[in-house]
């Protein structure tokens, strides 16, 4: 019982010492610098990235459909007007 109180008191003192030490200030400064750097990098979240990835996939699919439709219309146009094919 006395040992537990002793160790709890030591742990408390160590925690207080770390909180008041320059190490805590260095941690705060490092976090602030990293946050600033990430903001400047204009990063996106994983969710935003995945949404844009889905939009791009749908856009590509639509583009392929439209390319196929144009090709089909060109084929029909040239079939109806063979002299235009030259």
C-alpha cells in the first residue's frame, strides 16, 4: 500500500516535471510547425480523395460511352454518304 502511494507520487512528480520542461514547449512548437506545413501543402482528406476518385471514374466511363456513340454516328454518316468518306 505504501509502495503504491510512493510510485503514484513519483509518477505525478515526473508528469509535472515534463509538463513544465522545455520538452513540452518543443512538442507544442513542433506540432504547430507541422500543422502550418500541412496547411501550406494544400492536402486533402482520404474521404475527399476517394470522392474525387469516384467522380473521375464516372467521368471516364461517360467519356468512353460518348466516344463509342460518336464513332457509331460517324459510321452511320459515312454509310449514308459514301462520297463524304473521302
